[in-house]
C-alpha cells in the first residue's frame, strides 16, 4: 500500500504539471505486417521516468486501492478478487492489453477539481482488471461512473492481440459525476493517431459492437450550450468538448497530419486543416495505410520534425547552421504585437519515455506481449524489447532523478546524448543513427529466434521460459544503455571546441554551411574584409 502511495504522489507531482503533450499512433492487426496490434506512445514532459512492475495479486473483500499521500487519502477504490500484473506504471498487462494516452484538456470548466481518480491512475486500475481491449473500455468507464474522474479531457489508446480502441473522456465540472465519454473500435486494417486534441467527431448511436458512449454525452453538451440540436449540424464530440482554434490545430493536428502523410502518401492529405484554414476538411479518425506497417515503421513514425515538408524544422534560420529542429519553449511568443508560434514536432526534447507495444494473438501472452521501450527524445532514443512476463526491472531504468545528473541512470544517459547533439546537430545525428540502427535492427532480427527458444522452454517448464525472457529483456536493456554511454563519451571526444576529429583523432575545421554564411552576411555585412590586393586571399590564423 505504501508503494502505491509513493507512486501516486510522485506521478501526481510530475503528471499534473507536464503530461499534456503526448502523441499516439495505433496500428490494428490487419494493418501491421506481422498481424500484431501496436500502440505507439510518446509520453512528453520534463520529468525523469522510473520503470516499474506491479505483480498480480489476490485481494480480500475489504481491500481497497487507496489514492493520496500519507494520512491524506483522497479516495478509495474497491479491489477485485484478483488484479493482473502490469509492466510499467500503465504500459501493458499480463494479457497483452496495452494503454496509452494524450491529454486534450478541453473546456476548463469541466475539470472535476473535487475528484480523486486521475487519468494515469485510471489507466493503472484498468490494466489491473481487464483481459481484453473491449473489457478495458468497460472497466475504465465503469470506474469513472462509480467514482468520478479528476483529470482534464483525455484520449486513450487501448490495444489487445485482436482489437484497438480509442476512448475520449472529459469531466462534467466540480462535483460532476459521471464524466462524458465515447469509445470507438478502430476498424481492422486501419491506423489512427491522436495528439492532444479530441479526435472523435460524429459517432453511431446504434452500433454497440463498435461504438460505446455515456448516456449523458449529448444531453450534457446541449444543457451546457456546447451543442444546438436545432442547428442542423450533427453532434461532434470533439467540437463540443474541445473546440478548435488556430493554436491547438497548429500544435496538435499537424502531428496527426504528419503521421498520416507518412503512412499513406497516396492520399495527399492537405495541410489546410492544421494551418487553421476556415472550412478546411478535417482529418479522418482512421485511415488505411498504403502498406502494412512494420515494427520499425512504428518506431520511425514518431521520429519526425516534418522533414521533407514545407514545415521542415531542420531548415531555415531558426534551425541555425547545423539544422537543429529543436525550438526552446515557450512555443508561443509575440513580436511587435503579433502572436507567433514555433512548430511542435512529434519528436521533442521534452519526451520522458516512449514505447511501441506488440500484442500478438498467435503467441502465449508471456511471449506475445512486448513493450519496446525508449527514453528521452524519440529521435535520439533506442528501443529495447521488454517482454511482459519479465520479473525484474533493469537497474539503470529504475534510478535517477531530474534534479541531479547521473550517468548511472538510463534516462540521463539518453538525455545527455540528445542534448549534446545540439552542439552540431546535422553532424552528430548521423553518429547517433548509426548506433541506433545497429541496436534496433539487431534486436528486431533476433526476435524470432528468441521467441522460438522461449516457446521450446515453455513446453518443458514455463518458469524457465519466464526466466529466459526476463534475463533477455534485462540484459538487452542494460547493454543498450552501456552502448549509449560509450556513444556519449565518443561524441564529446569527437565534437569538441568546434572541431570535428577525423578517424585518427585529430581535430579538423568544420566551419559552417555556405548557406549559413550567406545568411550571416545578409544580416550584417560588417563581417566582410576590406580588399587591398585582389590577387591575395585572406589567411586563416594558425597561431590560435
């Protein structure tokens, strides 16, 4: 119980302040190359995550899950007879059910400040109680209808070995109970995405196999004046509870557009909607990808700064001489009375952790459920497989804190590399990607052999199979951190004092791209040297 309280307070301090900037990508069974259901989640915010495992447990009739801190218990939730094991605080359970989220916030007046079940607690409670994605929808909504809901508007991605669902939920104000919500099953063969903006618009009222919703979802909107039934317009959950504006479209819809344009370039999605062109066509809730999605595709889709588009953050004066796509906050700023905003990419230095889950129906749960886990910026992370039957947490993934640099902490190792890349981004990113590709592709290539071995062990002794996958998961994770630590030391050595060392370790002048020199002269021509003799070139100082 004390452990639950500690986790709750730590997450409360972090999540209430920052977890409002995440991205989700959903791949259904029929849309993936290997017929797995995949959920991709970037948990963005300035925080230091710790990986954890919550064991399965039996409970008595008077057992409760207490939410609060110390003697200040804000609320209690009845425990069922048995709760399932959960990998991560709210990543995947022993039945291969995975949950991710993005916060859309929505109408501020609808947040129930008197409630005690936050969205991250709701995710944890759901994974402890649900064997399938559909059951997770029912468990999640039953909990909030009984106990209330304390967070702002939230979009949840839920997957199991066969199905994927999107649930969107928002409270009904202080002392409001229950919240309003709608859940839709993503059609098999399709993909979906959401990024801090409610995505469910219209929905069928008579298709319980594929769509569920709260009894009050429309009536409450009418009562509050969010929707006029006499307008002739259909009811849209997203516009009723999370109205669009140029700011949230730029910040959120651009990320969905970029995922869709990469997964289905043939559909030529227009940028007009995310650029807030009035009357522009909305992006559909789900689309059919041009090709079935590979596991590495799912990893790569969240490594995105809009490269190759007119919004490419590695281009232009804001990217500096080395094509740095990072834009330091605040993202919204003002010049001469004009409101402006940087682009908000899918990849961001503010990511705490991210993952790609695989849920696979043809394998036992212990083998079929995998969380490919990465830390810090998705562009500079490396995903390592964590099988959901593992019993031990890699040591470096469970230590460290934001307030103190520590190279024994996996998060700090990855954070150091991504920050150091800002020194010479266009150069350093190539060094990082070389190691990233080697490690990820090797682990993906090894996956079939590892799982064949696990299946053979399972036939003889299930406990040996669990021990094998646990050892593999922990060893691969720690090896990845070791390699990244070595990469960090290599980068500091190679890129030092503005030089780039050659293969023999000798510093070479790197200078700046010619395009950058031109921009410098355009802004200030005082850098030009007077010409005394046109036959002589200026000399580079050699005495430092």
